[in-house]
C-alpha cells in the first residue's frame, strides 16, 4: 500500500491550512534563552529588592538602631560569611530532612493516589483522614511525634512528610481521574486492560497535576522540617538551621539569626526553581502550561 | 445489497437519565458500502455508532454480526473508530498516537513500526511522525486520528462526524482523501453526518434518520459513478440527489 497519489505531505499540509508546518519540522531548541526577555522579566523585582535593601540599611544607620534589635543587610551578609562554618553544616542537616521528606512524600503520595483511583470506596474511606492530617497544625502534633519517635531525624522527617504529602495526593488523585473520556472510550474499543489504561492514559494525564502538587510540596517540606526542628530544639552537631535561629535568639546574636533565616529562604527559592525547571523539562513538549504562545 | 457486515434489528436505546435515543431502529450495513447516517442533531446517529463499536449495550433488539458469532466473535480491532474530535494523546508524538491500538494488542514493535508508517503515509502525513499534536492544524490532527483507526486494518470503519469542526476547504480535501482511500481499500464505512451535501458526495447509500427517538426513515442509494471528484460536486446528478435527500430529511424530521 502506498500513499494516495493526490496527496504529498507538503501539499496536504498546505491545503489543510497549517500555519506551523515549520515549527513541526524545525528542530526545537529547548535551551535557547531569550536574553532580552529574561532581563525585562527579572529587572523590576531586582530593582524593588535593591531599593528595599538600601532603604533598610539607611533606616538602620540613620536611626542608629542597635544590631541586636535590627541588623542592617550588610552586617547580615558579613555574619553569613563569618559564621559559614557553623551555619553551613546546619543548612545541610535541614536540607537533608527536607529532601528525604519530599522523596517519601512523593513516593507515598503517588502510591496513595493510585490506591484511591483503584476504587471509589477506598478513596471515600481514606480521603477524609488525609484531610485531617493536612488541616491539623504541624506545630500541635510535632511534640507528640518527637516524644513517640526517639530517633530525632526520623521524627523530624515524619513531621515534614506530614506537611508535604497532601498536595501530592490531592493533585495526583485529581489528575488520575482527569483522563479524557473519549480516550477512555478509545482504549475500551481496542480492548485495553485496566493496567494498560493506567500506564498509557491515566498516568500521563496525571503528570501535569502531579508536578503542580510537587512544586507546592517542595516548599511545604522545608517549612515542615524547620517547624519540627523548632519544636525539637535539639542541639549538638545534628542541629539544623531552626536550632541555629533559636540559639542565636537566646544569645542575642540577631545578625546570625537573620543569616540563618536568609539561608532558609534561599533554600525555599532554590527548591521552587528546581521543581519548576523539572516540571518544564517534562511538560515542555506537550502541555499548555509549558508552551510559549507564538504569533 | 451484498452480504451484511452488521445488522441492527429493532434496536432500542434508553439512557440512564430516561432519554430514549433510539426506538425500533433497523439498519443493515452491507459489505464494502459507504453508508452515511444522516439526521438532525441529537437524533441518535452517534449512539448507533457507539452501539456498533461495543461502547454501550442495546436496551432492546439485537445487533447481529453475520460474519462472526456475536460482537465478541469479531476480532479486536476489526472495527476502527474516528471520533468527532481528534482525541489524540497530547503527550505522545504522531507516531506513538497511531501506534496505540497496536501496542494495546501487543503487536511486536518492529512489525508495528512498519504498519504505523504505512497508515501515516496513507493519510498523507509522512514526515510528521515525530510532531506532537499541538504542533498540527485541526485537519492534520483529524488525519492522525484516521491513521490510528486504519492501522489495525479494520474491516469496518466507523466515523462520527469526523470533519464537522473543520473549515470547508479542509473538509472537502479530507472528503476527497477519504473517498480515494475507500476506493482503494474497499472497507465498509459507516459515516455519521448532519450535512446533506457531505453525505451525498461520499456515500453509496444514505440512511436518513428521524428526530429523537431515532430510527431509519428512508434509505437512499446514491447511484453515482466512483471515483468521484470535485466535478461531481457541481454536477446535475449531485444536485438532484441533494434535493431528494433534503426532502427526505425534511419529511423525517417532521414525522
């Protein structure tokens, strides 16, 4: 069998009114960054931030506010460099717990979502408890968990996990249930098994939803880890950034407190950007959210 | 008429919400014919296709497959279905989309690849194997959808208003290509449409349906030479048939 004589691809494309034939053929360059666009995009927030920092420094200097009430940004930066030896190991501890919690939340969250979509009964029976875990403030249950679980890192991990897993569960469940009905019909028509429908249709359909949930969970895992560290308040070599903040507060080392805070915020931003990049990388070929509008 | 591929006898279809879509519908689909189901919107044309495809159960009457023993006797994939919308997987390339029915049936990748390429070539999309659906125009997406229906070499091709959402120029082009493919392959085609002109142009027979609850009101064989081309669209014969079918459709809708 060959093609219909009257139809060559080029003509077919022209006749069906393709505007983006070139786009379909030209090799895509995913990593080409439009510098002008990036600068225009990044400049306004950078200007605002710089102005805020200058104003902060000026307010501190002009009013001669003592450093133990409010340190200026320059002093915070100097402290960050000076105390790097103490703060950096703590950052690693906090990040390790955050990362582990996010990993466990992702695995458990996806598995729970899959369980939910296997049967309506399972979802109806268990979903309310997922909600209860989510709405109970972590500060309120963290002391209990720390009492029950002797191993402090494990206790912290559980706390961070509790905060982080819900967005993944709720988003992935929604995604798994959002498969196109016509595609489901098509699968049925070709005699697809439940397993095939899951792998070929439900899982890819859920991907954008899952990645959206993951982006929220990344930030929440960090918050969960920090909150749990605050509650645990453990000292020693195994202490995270939250303990450094507590410690600095007790000893009136306010600049160091700000430096630790800066590190936590920086980590949060980094996690968000990394997960956004991951999401873009996975979806850029097909999902509307990752496609730049043309024309 | 030649041997029937599928026969609908006295078929009723009542949906769960109480809507009676079909009542006492009789329809024979002969081997190798291009049958159009023509009727007003909501008359149950699509329901007929879905029942034939096995995407729903009849509420009364029966569907017979003289070639096999019941629908279950019909080999999987002997029926190809093209939906109103292209219904493509947005995360998969044209190649992967067309390959889907073969993957579901466990056809080995090597054998599948050749058949996928053949189907893509048949609809005139060679060179677009690695494109994603969002990069294609509406007409091209529909072509992909048709290629996916053809890849299993179906004996019966069901099309549910496939070109309804396309512009006229694109639709004419796809009509012509579909006719050319049919002339060459001679599958049996059931084509659902609400366009008198499209049905006359394409079909060897038109079953005109009544308004809901749907049943076949009249049967109009279109005795025009095949292959047909754009000249046929402007011929007296075509116009006469359009007038006749329009009148039948008006009767059926009124009745």
